């Protein structure tokens, strides 16, 4: 938070207390959006014990500021983890992408007979686009670099998706 305070000119107590920031993560030069997503997907598989061949669908929900201009990140994740039986698509809705992806995963499992296991995966590196000296970007100061992934599986009794909701304002 101290670095953000210095870069923005905002008092430390505002950055920490009002904005709620204790710190941010920044990507290194080789930590592209796809790398963040792939590492999150690998970590997810390791933590869940799911075989990548079990995955029927991968929904990439990450940032559209990616390292590929004309190539989707979703297929790069699919290839890197060996999800040879999955089909892939991606949706890009900035910060709100995970909620629609959860809704879509639930609907696919409920409505499609051949979809039983869905991986949601995303990567964000939009911190590169934040100009901390520009006060009009203050709502971006809390952006952080990250990758995230989870498995949604039909019949898992734990942590069921009961509902999701988004609003855009």
C-alpha cells in the first residue's frame, strides 16, 4: 500500500483504510496472461485430483488484454494441461467474468448430456494498463495480477452452485 500511496500521491491511510489495499501483485516480463491462466489450471488439477482427460469443457473467463493478438488463451490452456477431450470457449467481461462463467458451467452440466466436468480458468495482467499518476483511473488502483481456476463437476455434493447474479452499473 505504501508504493501505491507514493505512486498516486494519496495518503497511506486512504489507500489502506478507505481503499482496503494492503498490497498488489505485479507480473514479471514473462508472466503473460496465458502463463498465469495455465499455472492456475495446473494448480487446480493438482489440488482437486481431477484427470485433465475428464474435463469436457473449459471456459476461459480472463482478461481480454492477453499475450496473443489473434489467438485465444483458452486453447493454450487446454493444450498445456492435456485436456484432450474438452472443447473450449472464452468470454471476456473484465472483473465480472467469473460469475457468468459459473452460471454457464452449471447450465451446461444441467442441459448437456455429454458435459459432466467443466474447468473455469482465467488470467489477469491488466495492471500494465494502470497509470497511477492519473486520478481518473483511481477505480483501477486495486487491480492485481493473478490467475484463477476451478473445477465444476456434476454430482459433487460439496460446494454446489446454488445461484449466481451479476449487475453492471
